């Protein structure tokens, strides 16, 4: 059964959540922050280093995202917390005055570092940039996010790649519980909320054990970590369907690092409120865009050489309003940065529009009809 929020020690803070409507497990709500309200379900574009790759601040503002994600690990390594403090935090440094969420950097420590070694206090690692050695602790993680000044900070957790043994998953949960408790005791900027992260791989009992510990800590939201790290999409969707509804209902639920349009729709169906992923921007740099109901179009294909249609006839992004597939393909093949800018604008428009459609479909009761269009193999989901 879902946890009774009233019996937990979770408390309201600088971040709060209002549930507007529920349709089966799908939720329509609002996350309230000092830098504005965030309509949910929401997709957070990824600006790892404090900027969304290939786009200016003005171009990002034109897309109208309520929140973007930055990464503590990368900003810790450069430009460093001293400069971020001197600048007055990332909002001032990057001239972005809507909400920020910062990932703790735990996933990057475990996936990017050249060397890592656990001890009870934290993890020793070697920078993927210059090989310098660092000791990442829950306290340092919170200090970094305090210097960044994000609206939502994440606890440091031990993220396990899948498949993994039960012993490795159990060790991850124990370590993540201890680190979450230490993060919750750290001082933070007055406007900054803190989210816990649930690990447990594909073992439901381990996720429930981790959740039971986290609901006794003073968080303002909870995240599902350790998915989209090696398991199949079907396994991820099944875990979300079995687990998410058991999370406290009056706190935002965040599925980290996910994913494709199909993944997002299925996540919403399971009760997820918040998503982030590098997929729209990374795919744009590789020449791939999302069109229709999740189809992928590779602009490099020869079939686009003389195609005067827009990327997507139903899209109102700059690329689709003004340019043809043939022109954008020409720019991409010629290695013009303009091509990447246009493709990035399109993909982020696609994702943000998808979330608007999802929110509207929950409100008007048509979400299951929308969901059916994104199923693999459906007539509207084939590759373009």
C-alpha cells in the first residue's frame, strides 16, 4: 500500500507540490519554487554546465521552460564553487532567472571518473577532465549545490549500473540511506528544497526498503534513481508501474535521466511528475529529431536532400516555421553550427510541447488515447 504521508516526518519547506487532478495513476500538478511555479508533468532540459548546448539564453527563454537542470559534478570541477559564490550563484552567473534543479553529481562520479573508491565517508574519484583527485562527500555535495543556489538540490546517492547482483544493490541502498541522512542535516540556502533519491535496481523490495527510510527524512520531494542504466525500457516501465504509486502522494516524484517520448508517456502513466534527459539535445547534435508521435527522423539521410517539407508540419519551432529538411540537411552536412542550433530548438520544442499535451490530456480525460499513439509499433510511432 502507498505510504501514509501524514505518518511520515516529511515536512513542507521552500518547495511544495499541489495536486490538481489525478487520472488513474497519472497526475497533473504544480511544483512551487521561489523562481516560479512549475506545471507538471514537466520535462527539464539539461544544461549540464549551466547552459543548454548550442543555445543562447534568449533562445532557451523563447522555448519557455519553467525549469532546467544543471550538474553539480561538472560545475564543481569547473568553474568551481569559489567562482560560483563570487558570482552570486548560477542564476546570476548564467543570467537565468527561472528555476534550477541540480543533480548531485553522484551518477557522474560513478560513470565518468577514471578512478573511484568508496569509504564510509564518501567516494574518492579522479576527474575525467584532468585526472585530478577529489573526495566527494554528502557534505561537499550539499556545499556545491548551495554555492550554485539551485531551487531543488539532490542528495548524494550510490547509483548502480544494471544488471547488478543483489549484494551490490543492497550495498547501494544502505550507502544511499546513510548519505541521504547526512545531506538532510546540512545547511542550505533558504530558498533551496531537497529531494531524496530511491535506489534498488529492479528489486521492488529493495526500493520499498529505501523508500521507507527516506520518508522519515525532511525532504520536499522524492526521485527514482538507478533506472535507464542498462535495463530494457520494458523493465523500467514495469518497475515504475509497480513502485511509483507507493510513493507519498503530496510530494513531487522525479524520474531521473529519462528518456524517450515513449518512456516519458509511460512514466506519466505510472505517476511520475518530473523528467530530465540529454536525449533531445544529444540527438540533435547527432542529426536526429523527434517528429509526430515520437518518430525519429535522421536529417543526414539522403532522402532528405531534396525534401522541401519542414521537419514536422505540425511544429511551430523556428526550424519548422522557416526552413526545409533539405536546407537543414545541407547545413548539417556542411558542418554549420546553425544546423545543430535548429535541430536542438526543434527537439526541445517537441519535448516541451509533449508535456503540454500530456497535461491537457490529463485535465480533459484523454490521456490514455494520447498514450496509445506513443506505443512502439503503433501506426504513428514508426521511424520517419
